[in-house]
C-alpha cells in the first residue's frame, strides 16, 4: 500500500518507471487504449459493481483485478476521492524522433509549465483538438504527477507525451523536421486567426504565471496572440492553449470529427 | 476584521450587498473600471510600495486607503495569499432588461453551474471574447463568492453579471428580445463551426459535471457541440465555453481587437 502511494513522488516514479491512474475515468481510458501499460488494477467491491463495464473490459484485456477495501485504496491513493479504483501503470516511453517520423500536423509544446492543473488541461485540450503529440520541456511539471494525470482526464493514454528535453533542443528537432514553431504570447503581432495553420506546426506555450521567456519566444518562427476583445487582461494558460489548438483543428483539412453521443 | 471575512459567506453578502476583491489584480481592475463600487480598500505597507500604481489610481479616484498589517489583512481575507491588498466592494445591480435594451450581440448564460473555478473562468472567457454580459441562473454558484471572484481575474468589474433568475425565465426574455439561444452540449448535431453566429445569440452552458438538464437543453433554439477530434471524451466546462465564445468573437463583424502590450 505504502509503496503504491509513494508513486506520488517524482523520484519514486523515475526510479520505478510507474505512475498512478486514479478514479474510474482515468482507469477506463487506460484499460481501453493502453492495457499494455497497466501493471496492477485495484478495485473496491462497490466500485466493481458500479463500474462493471470497466472491470469487464479489464478482464477482456487479460488484466488481473485485485479486490481491496475502501480504506486500503484510500491509503494507496493521492486523490482525496479515488472513487474505488486505481491503476499502477508503466510510464510509456515516447520519443520525439518517432513522433516526427510519423509526419505530425499539429504538436503542442509546454515550456516550463509548472502548474499541474494547467499542464493536464492543456494535454486534454491537445487530445480533444486532435493534436498528434505533446512535448513537455525540461523544467516543467512531471506529466505523470497525480494532479496532472487527473487533469488530463485520461488523455495521457490517448496520445504520445514526450518529456525531458530542453526547449532549444525541442525547437531544433521540430524545425529540422519541417515543423513551423509558433510561440503563443500576448506580444504577438498577428492573431491566431491571421496565421497560416495549414502547414505542420507546433504551438509553444509558456509558464502559467510569466509566460514564455524572451529566450524561448525568440526561438520561434512566429509569435502569435489570442485576441482580447473585451477588457480582460489575458486568458489563463489552459484557455489560451484551447483557443490556439482549436484554431489548428479548424484549419486542418485532414482532421476527423467523429460524431459523439449524447 | 471579522466582519470583512464574513463576506466569504453568501448570506452575509446578500444581507450587506458587499463582496471581497482580493489581491492586486482584482483590486487594480476594481479601481480602474468601477471605483464607484469600492467601499473600503485595505493595503499593507509592503504592497502599497510594490503596487504604487494601484494605490495612486485609487487616490486619484478619491478612494480612501486604509493601511493594515499583514496579519490583519490575512484575518480579513478568504484567499490564502491576498498579497497585501483587499477591497470591500458593493455588489453591482445588473438587470437583464437593461442588458437587452442595449442591443447585445453575444451573451453567456450559466445554467446551474456550481463549481466556482469553472464559473469564474467562464466569466473571464466571456469578457476576453467580448461578450456583452453574463447571466448566472438561480441554482448556480454565487458570482460574488471569493473563489469565483478570484477566477474571474477582475472580469466582474468589466461586464454586467445578472444573477438569480430561473433558466426558463432567462430564455423567455432573451427570445422576446430577438436573441437566439444556443445550448452548448456534446449531443448537438451541429458543431460550433457550422452554426450561424452573426445574429445576436446567447450561449447556454450547463453544470460542470452533468451538463445541461434535458429541460434546459429543450428550451434552446439549437443544440451545438464543440467537435472532439482526438480520443478525449470531452472538454471541461471552461474550455468548451472558451471555444464557443471565441467562435462568436470570430464571427462578430463589429468586434474590436485592441492591440495588447508585451
């Protein structure tokens, strides 16, 4: 129990190569899209009955389900309300060269983003907008920290997340692969509606409090702002990123839009 | 001190008609845009020096500045870090008929939204996207609760926020004024990119967890979804509202886009 909870610590995650997916939504997405990553699955009796379809899908995927009491689960979890379900998952290895070799159309780079909620929400937005991958720079929050995982709402199991590279190295590789780098910044001369988003491009988003550093911004091919029409000073990082990523989706000829249920 | 802090309680706010604006960003916007609403302004010596331009603007507006110690300020504040500055403000009275008489182009309605962070962030998005007003339904979180105020980042001082009406009454008045009502909902047949946003319209956004009730959704003229391009189940309320409101801004011929500084 203790060893599971210790995965809330970055050093333990790094040493063991494991992370926590807590709660039925995260576990459902893990089981559905990346059962190969699920090492241990802990479920209370009550949650097992309530979310029978998740347990069934896990069994179909050949995963062993460990029944635990609610108190034991609470002792393992970082979340205050793990809702009866928790998976210990292997951290997937994602490589930027592999991502680039697949010919991505839209990428999302987090440069020195520290706030877990904003980071997770941007990963979720990137997924929803159909981006091909997310790159989380060195000096950013760990994408597999429990709060980030929760904020992604399962998106960590949907698209590659590359971690650990310094921003200049990321930009170098992107540009070498023919990907235009767009810095999202209130100082941009052009708005997100005025820039050409039909070519392969990567959005560069900065820290939630102070934005992009002048050095990081200077690495980009273009600096682009989200227009502010009213009296607001700005949008928060997650909102600005959502506007940018959905602009990319809108201009992407090849993007699919599967109908969603009610 | 105690009486100031008690403004964190809805019943006290309702009785006194007052609310708390905490921290330099909120106080700056209050002083700049609605000094008529500021009743008492409390500033520590340190914050007064650090944010001299806010104190100067307050003095120019004829506001009395009360020097307090950091401990006293902490005792008054709901925020964990009020950053040395707090204003007790009068709750402005906003009336839907007045809003409609001004010929609005885009309105934002929160229907049974309970989460303070989502509610405040949507108000901020409405402001940034140039919406004319926000309507917060009966049964939603109080727009003047401290957590909502903080999430708006000052936008409560930028545009009218109408509170307290039931959703059916809101929709009736909107329609009588010629405003099309669009329910934002994953069940929509048309996407936000496919709907006509050139006519005056109001977005109806539902609860952060369960969305719009079938009754509220049924009141709308059209049900519109934000397209999901990847594998994400959905966007959170604040993100979905940001996409919708920015779509309105993009289609609004008359919307201004003042250049923003670096």
